[in-house]
C-alpha cells in the first residue's frame, strides 16, 4: 500500500488535518525506516506537533459526516 494521504487528529487544537502528499513527499517518505520520523519533517509546514496528535495514513481517502 502506498501512502497518499495522512489524516492527523490534533487533539490540542481540536482540528482534523488532511494532507494529500505530493509525489516528492511520497518519494521522500521512503527514505525513512520509521514513518513517524518522516511525519516530523512535516510539522512546521502543516503546523502540528506529533506529540499532540493521533494520525493515520491511507492509500485512498473518503469522508463521511453526520449531523453537520
């Protein structure tokens, strides 16, 4: 499975951050043995701190909302 999307749940800010990785970011992620180490390189660009977040990565993305 190739990671194309990262969904971050920032519980300190009450935010859901959805990132579609660029081709360059996907290629860069392969250089890391630990995917979290790659995510740390994205913290400043997307304004989050991993120690305040839960995250998941996925090949495809879909979203469902209820009551909004």
